[in-house]
């Protein structure tokens, strides 16, 4: 199965393409993970395992977590 790409939009309207996000969110949803900051951190970890570049600076990772949390919340609402 091909891994899909998704465009993340950050609070300052910059964008970044990530691969495998839909699959990761489906896995976490199936595992019963709620949309929390810890879940966003787990998504970041799994994205890195799929060779997505996530900046190492604390502020950049926080921005990724915010964007990913927003995406996961939306995914959770649609999936319910």
C-alpha cells in the first residue's frame, strides 16, 4: 500500500508535507488514543520513524505538535 502525503498548515500559515500521517492517525485511533499533547508527541515520533524531517528545535516541535493535534482532533471527529 502506498503511503499518502498530507500537507500540515501551521499557525503562521507555513506548510509542510508529511508522509504516512493518515495511517499513523488511524493506528492511534484504533489504539484508543485521545487527542492530547502526548498523542501529538507520539505522532511526531512515528512520523520520524517514517523518515519525515521534523526540526529538532523545541519551538518547531511545539508548532508541529499543535498542527498535528488539530489534524488528529479533526480525524477523530470524522471517524466517530
